[in-house]
């Protein structure tokens, strides 16, 4: 019987258009853009598996069929390369397919990250879950565990929502959700305020939320009544603020390195980093 307090499902919002990478993303999902030979989304799934999760729930949209095809067996391709030196190149993805299940639903309209997470409720059900945004590629070289593994361990102790944060230059706060809070343990904060993409002069700190979350089922009820915020979209930051006011949100300054692969500059930086790491 599933322990209702264990994290086994990871939600991947993957319905966005990826307009910053046009024309490449006109026909290719941005989550399938490769850093070296592996798509961004696969890095995220492998991080979730390392954290002990085995059920991947993916919110997709039109033109995203490549995601489903990637996390499936390609009999023709495998037959063609069987016995050749190239066969081992599929070892990682076959390991992913063998060790977890995938389910999919579509976000019909793009109404923000909060709406995408709410769309995933049908795949998650009434249990705590993780969220990974594949745009944020994290590497744990030099630390023992990946970011999500670190957060799952914290959830097991605190049983509440947890967001991953990192310090950013003050002038960049308008790109992120930003938190304010009280440090209750080393690198762990009890959140008392959250603002989505504040102007630097209005930012309560320089602690920015990145694309790793652990959420409790209550978030779905809150999202259903959350009004559109910044940009006319339903923001997960606004919904989390409601729970933060009830003392149910922690922010964790994670160990590791994060690359913003939602930008061309960050994508190139990640590519160079992983190339140098492997060579």
C-alpha cells in the first residue's frame, strides 16, 4: 500500500511553445532540445528516478508527440543497430523506460505554470508530488545527490511544500519568483512572502525560485481559486503564497549547479559545461 506521505510522482509541465528558440522549436518541443546527445526532459526524468520517483506525469500540448515517442521503444531503430557499437547509445533511455511509467495529458490553453500544474491533477491524484521544469538543468557534480533527492529528504522531515531557490543578481529578480523568509536551518527558509517577477526595487530578497518543487495535494484546491496574476496567467507563486501564509512552504537553497536552458545563453553554457565534464 502506498504511503500517502511518500513522493512517487513527478509532474513535468511541457506544453510551452519555446519561442526563444525559434525556428528550432517550430516543430521540435523545446523539452526535446539536446544538451550533447540527451534531451533536456530526459535529464529531468533521470533526476526524478535518482530521487526514488517512478511515475512521470507529463503535461503536453499540440506538436509535442516527440516526447511520447522518445519515452517509448523504437523497435525498428533498435533492430537496425542491434549488435553494433551504437547499441550502447540507447542504454540510458532504455533504463529510463524500464524503471518508470509515463502518463500524459494536454494543456489545451497556455495559461501559466499554475494552470499547467492544475491540468496535471488528473495524473497526480490526491498525493504529494514533485515538479521539474526541464528548462532548469541541474548538475550535482561535487555533491552527493541531485537537487530533487535533496528536496525529497527534506520533505520526509517537514511534510510541506518545498521550493528550490538560489541567489541571483538583484537586477535579475524580474525573471523569477522571489521569496522572503526566515532561515530555520542551514539553507532552509520558512517562507512568509513570495512575489512573481518583481522589479528589483520591489524584490523582498535576491532568493529566486528555480524549476524544482515539492507540492502537497492542497495546492490543487488553491489553484482552482487563484486569479490570473503577472502576465494574465495563473501563477504557481501566487498559489504557494496562500499556503505560505499558513506556514506550509519552505524554500531550500540547494547544493549543485543550475543552468537556465530556457535561454540560448544558458543552453550554450550548459552544453559547454557537460562537454567539458565528459571529455
